C-alpha cells in the first residue's frame, strides 16, 4: 500500500495521515481471515431489507472517510450538557 501511494506522488506525511493506521495494523500481521471476511454487515442489510449497508454498520464512514467516533472522547460544552440534562460530578 505504501509503495502504491509513493508511486502516486504522496509524501510520507500524506501517507501517514491517510493510511497510517492501516500500515500500523498490518505491521502486526495479516488479518486471520486473509482479507476474505464474512461481511456480516452486508448480510444483515440483505436480511433486513435495507437499501444501504450503512444502516446495519455500527460506525459507518462519511463521504470523507471519517466515523462518528474517530475523535472520541472529546470535551463537551456546558451548552451540550444542559441540552441533554446531564451534569458532570467530579
């Protein structure tokens, strides 16, 4: 993957920013399924009659390749706490 990105003209910093997490994961070895996973999300979408696989995924990615939990945990404003009727007790 890294060689492909280098051929496409990406810098080392750009490679780390876009696929660094995958390169780190593969440094520990290939996945036990060898890249041929069962696709349970897709199967669940088919069985439930959903038009989009995103409806059955725990953390679907946006068009920019981000998920809702990528920056978690994050600080919460007082306004957000008030809106949800929550209070932080230390």
